[in-house]
C-alpha cells in the first residue's frame, strides 16, 4: 500500500468535497433547525455520501467495463470536470456542478435535506464520484481497503465541520472561508491537469 498515494487521495477527495466551502450552503439549508437537529442532518448527509462513494469505489471498474469505457478516457473526462469545479472555486462562485439553483430553491420545501441535496449531489457529487472511480479502478485489494478508510475519514471530518458550522463560520468569516476555498481550488486545478495529461499519455 503506497502511503503517498493514500495521502494524495485524501487531499484530492477532501478538496473536491470541500466541507469548509460548504459551510455557508449547509447553514443556508439548515436555517431554522436547532444545533442538535443540524448535527443529525450533518450525520445523515455524511453517511449518505460515504456509502455512495464506497459503492462507486468497489463497483466503479465494473461500470466502466459494462459501458466499454477505457480508464484513460474516463480519466480525461474526470480531469475536465474537476478543472471546471476548480475554476468555480478559484473565482469564488457557488458551484453549479454540485447543485443547481433550481435544486437549491426547492430545498426548503423538503422535510429532510440531509440525503438530497446535501448528501447527494452536494457531498457525493459528480466530481467526487468520478475521482473515486478513477482512484479505485487500478487499485489492489489492500489499497482499496485503504481508500475506503480515506473516504470514511474525509466524511467524518465533513460531519465534524458541518456539526460546528456556526462556530466555524464565525471564526473564519466570509473572507477566511473564500481564501481557503481558493487555495483548495488551486490544488484541485493541478490535480485535474495531472488527470488529463496522464489520460492523454495513456491514449497516445
């Protein structure tokens, strides 16, 4: 099991899921709930995202095989998607890749927002799912077990951040949150370019 690979996988997933940048969104859709209720919402959302990503980690390669999609092509497509997400993060825009404005407007009409749209597609969105499939496609059994632990750890941290979102929001402030998100966006852009170049090298 490559420690460096697992550390990079952790940073990649944490950056894509972006729980710090998701604090304002979480506070918005959980407005009117008590702190205890917010913690329950955060827990259900994190569990939903964790189970979704674990599912794609273990069966992703079979999905690619079923649809006859090469890993190289999927890596390039995934890199382009991640690059689009990173650009939104760098320019401080609310990402439309994870959730659309229409979905966000309908959030408060729902009784439970923890599964949709918070768990899916906000936390376990296209970018996170794509990355999980790429990471797990060529991994050995032991590495996949390590990646499973990484996914659990990232979503555990996400749960803790959302559980204390009010305090974190006050501590960081709007400027602090945007600064962190833009730094993560730069990291994600670099990872996206690496995915694209690796995919192109494999094809040609």
